C-alpha cells in the first residue's frame, strides 16, 4: 500500500513544484515594472543587482558540481560554448528584456517572450535539418495568430505609448537570443550535465552584465537605497534562483516534456499578476491571444 501511495505522491509533488517554479519565473516582469514605477531605476542597474545577488548561489552550485567524483573537466571548446551560450541567454537576452519592459506592459512582454519555442523549431529546422512537421506548423500558426490578436488589442488600448513598437522589438529580439540559449543548452547539457551547465552559464552572464555596468555606468551616481536593494534581491531570489532550482527538480521528477507544458502557465500567470499588482487591464483580445499562444506552445512542447 505504501509503495502505491509513494508512486502517486512523487509525480504530484513534481507537478506542484514545476508549477510553482513557472509562476515565480513569471513574476520577474512584475518586479521589474514595479521597480521602474517606484524608483525610476535604469534597466542596466536593476539587471546588475539581479545578477550580483544571484552570484553566490551559482558560485556555490559551480563549486559543488566541480567537486563531484563524477565531474568531467571542461575542454577549451566546452568553456567557449558554455560562456557564449550564457552570455547570449542571460546577459544579452536579459538586458533586451529589461530595456523592453520600460515600454510595454508586463502581459505583452510575457506573450512576446513566449515565442521562443517557435524560434527553437525554426533554428533546429534551418541549421540542424530537423523537419518541421504538419502539427508543428499548425502550432506555429496558432502562436503567431495569438500574438497578432493580443498585440493589436493592446495597441487599441494603449494609444498614448509612442515607444510600444520599440519595446516590442526589444522583447522580440530577446526571445530570439533566448531561443539560441535553449538550442545551445540542449546540445551541451547531455555532455556536461544540467546543473553544472546552468551554474557556469549564469556565471558567464553575470560577468558580462557586471562588466557592462561598470564600463557604461557611473555607479557613484546611482541612488542606492534599501528599496532598490530589496527589488534586486527579489529579482535574484524569487524570480531567478529559486524557480531555476524548482524547475530543475520538476524536470528530474516528471520529465522535461511535462515541465515544458506546465511552464505554459507563464503568460497567464503574468497577466493575472500584472492585473492585480500593477493594475494592467485585461481585455478580450488579450485573453483570446493568450489562449492561442499557450495552445501553440503546448503542442510544440508535447512534440
């Protein structure tokens, strides 16, 4: 009897943990938008704080993995690809995301960013000759139709925002660069291991962000304050470190396919949080568009 209970309890635990990780990840845009509204902080400063507060956790993870008996040393080629992938996925991509959030709503940011699985399909199809199936084409059509409906609905509501196109473009490029990270990680993780890859890729991204910050910003003129530190800490712990470990645990318990499908809750979670916390409006086109995008991504994730 106990064995039967454990068999049903463990997967359920995995689903709950993956779900919680997806919801926490989706809170990132809310925290960023709130920080912009309350403190008028530059995007790069906020991103630097996020990476700085995350740094000890990924240093610890890198040290732990390097000390394992099963650890395999990186080759020069491994170091190069891990660093390039990390810089692309969590330095360039995150910077574009934070910059774009200055001009678009949190709900729209999450919907555009959620296009990244479709770009993964295109990249794998073009560069690695993976055939795009009929069902995937239908999924792509659903996804882009959903984005179009939600986007034009937002344009009708937010008529005073002259920078919405710029913000949308930045988020769109962010989704492209993040898809490159996903493709790269998919080819490196089987060789290196998920935990070790994530730790070193994040360290490379942190290095890129901090170098960028100290070269282009006069940190002495930044208005350091307790609220700014709290926002940086929230971004690092609540919206970065904790969900990354939760999703890793979820993948271990229920598999990558199930985890990918569960993360489709991301846009819905962001839209609801944006409505409750930021006061963003929920409108019909957004609901229809979100349902189509989520349906398309679920189909791609299922495949």
